[in-house]
């Protein structure tokens, strides 16, 4: 008779969620990417396709697109578990809830953030970004999308107590994502104009280092409030 | 320290808190009104005009204290949210929520007055200045906390969720402010700060500002305590001390009505 | 008083446990105790607070008053010993897009595995063999319930907290629950479960707790 190890529980949760997200519900797996593509297309349609203008704003457009697309799949992080009682199981199994929350965040990132990171340079290319800025964009997205997943998951856990969170979740998450947006787009902007992107990239890295221990704790606290 | 802890514990009891709030409310409101009148008359009428901005700087006497309160109230919300979550004290939950609308109002006033201040100087009602943008984001955070509280049906769960969000918001506020400042210097390297920082104010202009700072805190105290009183009454409505206040007959001798569950044992 | 006279502390006990929400009393202060081998059935009409009581016992809800203890040691609000409790809620805690086997594998990773048990054995004991690879979505409510019961069999936990374990089950399924409870209690486990009164487990030590109506 033995309760499982915490890491095993977290990995089991990660495996379960990835199986669901990427395979069983794979029809929805591409939604964030398609949304990002659509939104990125809206900007040239609205602003005009003039290459020089688009090239200047390409980095910013990609970042706004990634933030919004990442937002789309946040509600689903905890809502399914709340509806079918899985969240109760997570809360009563005795494993450290912060580790389980971390597994959920990682699953969201692998399912949404990572694909958006890989698609980012493609979108930027379509918008005519400076070639020199693409590696910076990739690195910035790699640092920033986990932050978006982590902060977003905390807010998603807070709103799971409501029947339909919809716009409220966006209202909660977006102000908190502004630093990521500013530093991410700032890094790309610096690289595009021949400057040094290391300062904003370091800020993103610092934010990530700060969020990695804190966000799962906040998320676990939010889950406990939500299951009550 | 012992007296303070004792007072703190006593405040956790709803009837004690209600009586405390009832006693201090008139003084807080009176003090706030008095100080505001003195400060504004002084600031608008008697303080010397600024050599650069002329008379338009006087709006600072409303804008700066409002901006200070916007930050301060969110800090109070985060602290009471923390107390509510860690120690499960109902009154801390209530204080957190009671402070939110006042804080949001101060933020809106800071935004509006900041916008008015910018008009004579920049010719436009809105500039993407570092301070104004941060204040706008702070307003969004307030709306988020208030929105979250109103969207959850269970009052205590709603208050605790809003408290946690206040804590998350509080941790993020310095980060947001710094990032917006950084963004501002990145895109407007030669900008002069529209809104005067308090460090460059001459002493003769400072007094009305300090008086307003105290006045706004008193007003906040009055508003938050009043709202908290109402919330306490609502959440304790079945209890005897509330019935006594309302002049209704009391149900039982203890402070909570009791209906014991019957228990049987079968083998 | 010698050591023989002092009784062992109960496995799980509650003293003065009460819960109210938004000023409305859900259940008034009550006491309960379960020792190893005990079964406690919580009875009451719809809306009497049975589910809420079980959630408070599981640690999902904090009681408004009172305290809980595990083997004599007081528990803080929300604190539970890892692996001590297995819960079967009104919502089963299973993903409908996964098969029974996949669901059980996840529950093993989460809560550990009882010695000598496997997912296949558990499914067979719950009477659900042959549906291993069918996603839960395609199974009936009764079959999903049996999957949840299989998850319970896999758990190494000592105390079972079951909310309406007999719901949605046919006569055979109800007998499965009876057998599970009997075996679990004989082995030294304990169970607290709610019911409307349609149960027939032959348990030697079964107590009942009636949740009464709330004062108007």
C-alpha cells in the first residue's frame, strides 16, 4: 500500500493532459495556431500592405497575436477538470497541489505556447520582418510564452468557480501579460533596428525565473479557493 | 505589541468591528471634508503659480493624491487578501472587497485629472505617457478584481478569489510600472515628464499636497469602513447582534442559532 | 488507568463540525467518529447537506466551525495526510475522452496503487471487463460509475468518502458496491458514504448519521 511519488503524479497528469489535448481532442489542437494566423492577417488588411510600414510593426503584431491566441485556450485548462470532478480528485489525492498545477501549466504551454513560438517566425516573415530579428523573436517567444501560460493558468484557476468566464478571464489576464508584451516586442524592435536586445531578453528571463517557483503556488491556492 | 495583537484579534469579531466603525466614521468623513476644503482653497487660491506651467499645475493637488491612493488602496487590498487567505479571517475578506470601488474611483480620478493636466501642456487629452499608461493598467486590475468578486456566487469564495487576485496584482504592479517606464523611455527618449514628480516641488507648494494626502486617506477610511459595515451586516444577518441592532427580537441566548443533528447507531 | 483501558483514537473524527454559506446553515454542528472497519452512512433528504458534509470531510471545503482529526491528531483546515482518503464524488472524476484503462492508469499515478491490485483486476471486480479500449464517452452512466468504483478499488487509501455510491447502478452494480464495502471494512479500512436509503450492505459495524432539516 503506497501513495505515489509527487513527481510521478505530476508526470502522470502531464501525460494525461497531453494525450487529451494533442490526440483525443486533436480537432481543437490547431485552434490557437489558426487564430494566430487569422489575427496576423487582419493587421495588413486593416493597415494596408505597404511593406516598409508592416516591416516596422511586424514584431509588435506577432507579439499581440501570440498573447491573444494564448488567451483562447486558457479557459479550458481547468474548466474540463472542474466539470467532471477531476479537480476534486487532484485536490484530495494528497499530492502537492503546486506540482500538479505546474504540470497543467506545462501541458498548456506544450499545447499552445510552444506551437505559437514555432509559428511566430513564420508569421513575422509574412509581415516582412527584418531577417536579423528572427532569432531574437524566437528566443523572446521561448522565454515569454511560458510566462503567458503560467500567469494565465493562475487566472484560469481563479475563474473556474464561475459558470462561464469568457471575457472576464481576458480582463484578468491581459494586464498581467503587459510586461511580457513590452519586453518581448521591445527585444524584437531592438534587434530590428540593429540595437542590442539583451536587456529586455534578460528581463524576460528574470520574469521566468521569478514565475517558475511562484506561479504554481499561486495557482494551487486558486484551485483550493475554487473547489471550495 | 501585545496590545496591538489583542486589538487586532478583537477587530476580527464582527460586532466589535461594527461598533468601532460606527464610532469612527463621522470623524473620518468630517476630517476628510475639512482637510480637503483647506487644502484645495490653499492650493487653488494661495499657492504660488508654477513658472513653467502657470496655473494649470494646480490640478496636481487632486491628481497626485489620487494617484497615491490608487496605489495605496491596492496595497491594502493585497495585504488584507493575504490575511484573509492565510488566516481565514472573514473581516479581512470584507475589507479587501470594501476597498476596491474606492480604489478604482481614485484611479479613475487620477486618470481624468492627469488627462486634463496634459491638455494645456501637450494640446491633447491623452498621451501614452509612462505614468498615465501605468495608471490605466491599474484601473484594469481594479476592474478585474471587482469583476471577479461579482461573478462568483458564493460570497466568501468570491472574496477569497478577489483577495488572491489582489495579491497577484500587487506582485505584478512594480513589474508593470517598470516595464511601462522602460517602454516609455524606449519610444520617447526626449520626452519631458508631463506630470511633475513630487521631488521637484517647492516647499510652498507642498503643504496643500500633504494635506490632500491625509484627507484622501481619511476619506478612504470612511468609505471602506462604511461599505465594510454594510457587508458585515449582510453576511451576519441571522445572528443575534444584528437583530438587536435592527430592533428585532432575538432568537436564542448564544450568538449563533443551533439545530443539533440527531444521531443514531445501529449494528 | 492502565494502557489497556485507554481506547485507541478513532481513525477519523469530527467535533462540532458545522457549515454555513452566505448566512444559511447547511448542517448544524455535529460529531462523528469512525474506527478501522467501520462504515458510516449519512442519511438525509435531498438538500440536507450530505454532499457538503462529505466535501468538508474530504478537505475540499473548510468547515465554518469545528475540527477534524486523523488517528487522534488534529488536522488543519484543508490539510489531509497523503494517501489517507479516497473520494468518490457526485462527479466521477474521470475524463470522458479516455478509456477506462487510461483513466485508471492516471488515478494510479495520482493516488498510488493498492498492493496486489492491477487496473485489469479492478475493472473485472467492478464488472466492467471487455470495455477496456472504449472511451468513457461511449459508455452508459452505470458503466462510468463502475469505472469510478474500479478506481476506488485501486486506491491504497484507508478511508473512503463516497457520495451516493449506489446512484446510477443496476441491481448487480449495487451488489458490487456492497461487496466492495464489505471487503474494505473487513480489511481494516473505513467508509463514510451518503445514501437515500436504498443500500443493503451486510456490514457488522455500521452507524448512521441523520442530517435533519435546517431551522427555518
